[in-house]
């Protein structure tokens, strides 16, 4: 007669699942006040007096009031903002290896002798 004895063994399976914790990132606009000193040019009128070195009579309109207007120029500053890419952010997922303990109770069958039984076979 043969009596089979059974036991349990642990079979470990790993399953990837999505977790409710999600890592999110967001771009935010930050503003910064910038002050730059820009050199500019402007024209001025310089009045210079010097002695007359030529010969000749005074002009016909001498001793009459006269106005002369001189146009001057000045540089203006134009501010133009243009967007440029400053840097890139790369998102990737890495795996981290760690150990997690698994504890369980395994069952096993064994034979226990319960005693001897004598049977009278001569009867």
C-alpha cells in the first residue's frame, strides 16, 4: 500500500501594476525685473565764434534779424522680447531594485504512528 504525502510550496509571481500615486510636473512662468543701462547718442548744436579772415563787404541783409533752425537727432530705445529655449527637461522612468519580505504558512502532510493494533488472525 502506498500513501501519498503532500506539501505546499511557495510560488512567487511578480505583477506590474499602476499605483495611484502619480508624479506630475508643471511649467510655471516666473517674472524677473531686469534693468540694463543702454548708452544712447544725441546730437547737439555747438556754437563756435571765430574771427573773420576773409576780405569783402557785409552782405545786403546785414543788420536785419535772422533765424536759423538746425534739426537734431536722438537715439530712442526699442525693447523687443523674443522667446528662446533656455534648456530642456527630460522625463524618464527608472527601476529601483529592492527586497520585500514574503511571509506565509506552508502545510505539509506527515505520518504519525497512532499505535499498534493486534488482530487475532487464528479465529
